[in-house]
C-alpha cells in the first residue's frame, strides 16, 4: 500500500511539472493534458530516433546479461 501511494504521488508530481512547463511555453490547458497523455505524438523525428536508440541499447545490454548468466550456469 505504501509503494502504491508513493508511485501515485510521483506520477501526480511529474504530471504537474510537465503541465506547468507546457503552460509556461504557452500551451492551453487541454493541449498540455494531451501532451501528458500522448507523449509519443509530441516527439519530433530526432527525439524519436534517440528514443529508439536508447531502447535498442537497453535490449542489447539485456541480452548480454542473459548470455553472461547462461554462460556462468553451464560451467561446472
């Protein structure tokens, strides 16, 4: 229960910061809500490319850890 409340507080505070930044940039209230609910539609092409590179690097690192773990399990 404690973790759920902490996660909820973090989500609300991060959404509030994002909404405040959008409001400071001149977006309307509804546009800032839209930006929070659909973040991938707001991204530009270069930002999307960097996002996919980070995801690809994370997947490569994950596979490397799995292979390393399997290698150590096979050794007697």
